[in-house]
C-alpha cells in the first residue's frame, strides 16, 4: 500500500509538471527548469551526506570506540543482511536521528547525544531499525526525485511570474495566479505527502528489522516530547524531513510538517504489535 501511494504521488508530480509546461507553452523554458532542478538534486544526492554530517558536527564511531550505538547498529544490520553503514554521533541535545547516503552501500546513520541519553537499548534499536529501513527502501533516492519535480515546478512558477510563455496565457490572470502560487504549493504538499508515506513505511520496516514495534512506539513518544523540550539550535528547517522526528516547531513548520503526527505513528505501531502477537 505504501509503495502504491508513493508511486501515485510521484506520478501526480510528473503530470503536474507536464501540464504546467504545456500551459505556459514555453518548451525550452520547461526543459531548462527541469534540467536546473535535476542538476541541483543530483548534486545533493551525491554530496548531501557529507554536507549534512559536517553541518551538524557528526563524529564517526567504530568497533574500537566501545560505542553502544555502533554495537546496536552492527547487530541490526547483521540480522537484516544489510551492508554496515557508517555510524556517527552528533553533539546535540535534541533527541533525534537520521540516515543519509545515496544507497545501502554508501550509507550513514547518525544519532544525537540527546537520543542516546533518553532511550534504552530496545528503544534505540527501534529507532536505528527505522533509519536502516530508510536505507533499505532507498528513500533518499525517492526524496531526491520528488524534490527534483517539486523544484522544477517552483521554477516554472517563477518563469510565469516573469512573463515566460505565450502572450495569450499571460493575459489570463486566474490561470497565471494558479501557476505562480497554486502549482508550487501543490507540489510542496505532494512532496510532503511522499515524505509522510515513507515515514510510515520506515516505521513498519524498522519494527521488522528490530523485532520490537512497541519499543519503537515508546521511543517515538519520548522523542515527540524531547524535541519540544530541547529544540534543535543550529539546524536548517530544510533538513527536517531527514530526521525521525521533526526537530523544528512553530509557525509554518508545524502546519507544513514533513512527518505524520507522532500519535498516529504510535497507534499504528501498537496495531502492528497486536497483529504480530496474534499471528504468533
């Protein structure tokens, strides 16, 4: 179901892009917008992991560091039959974690010092299972493609604003308003929906990897309270979709959150645990 929803949302983004390009009538401008957006996201796909990890001051830990985090991730990847990712710790009190890297062979998982302080081993395993599920499902690639089309649609809106397109189209105020404002907003909402669907999928996949859906549910409840008590101080809201829990609150961040409600995620995990116990 999650894959079907993701596919439908991606197709919707593609169709929206084609329709806007056709409406404006500027084939050359449409192609240019897509190429520029694609180039930006290809660069992000290949190099964003290094930039993000550096931005948050992440320090890598290994088998010789007596790291609780490394031990848990190593055990989970062994159970899941996945390549071992780089494991990093971020010197930040906000309790959170994220995965990055272009594919399972070039992946990294990072956790903040804050999350290591408030979660027990089972809860931490649930969170790391969630991040490994993102890696396994290649969600970074999915997010990059969604960002490519959303960015291209936003550029088409800017082209419309500055008069690109046929004269007849520019004389239609309502149509141009929809292109300039409605289309980029719609693309952003679709991109958010893709992110939310992938979060639900990673919760389910992480529960399968760790074998403890209730531990992940408990972790999410703690993180929901923790990120509000200790907000992220040096982050960029554009990175919010990467984290297991949105570390930014207030204003439009809450209205346009890239994450589903924590209460709904916890509810679904409890239902999943109940189904597992019934089948067992």
